[in-house]
C-alpha cells in the first residue's frame, strides 16, 4: 500500500499519509493524529478516567508497538502509540523536534 512518510532529522518516522481506496470501505477521507506515549495501556486508562472513550482498544502492531484510538469528551478522535524499544523513539527524546524530510514508498 503506497504511503508518504515524514522523518525527523535523525531519520525516524514522524508522520505518514496513505491514500484511501476501496479497502477502507465507507470511511470518509480523514486525518488521524498519533501521539507518542511511554505506555499505551496506562495512557488509555488515564484518558478514560478523564472522560475519553476508547474506540479501538489497545492492541499490538507486530514489529512496531502498541496503539489505541480514543475520542475525547467532545468526540474529537486521536490515536496513541507506544513504539517498541528497537525503534529508539521515546516521547522525552523527541520534545520540540520537527520533521525535516519526506519520502514516498510504494
């Protein structure tokens, strides 16, 4: 599935964009922001306690990490992701960095 990836100065992926096709069913075009977290399950529990609603419960993405999709109390949807240690991505290490390059994959 073709996608475009934006990367931080060190080459780590910071964002990606994919073109929707028939495989997405009736879902309308949309943006889904992912927030990098230290612990997906703890973050979901805390967010739920603050009024968020889990739309996709925490689950593993093989070789990537663990993610969940939530809606805040006003129903704005966002995702969180905990990357596996092998990716070297921790929230504290990335504070204030911005993507500096873009690559396209097919």
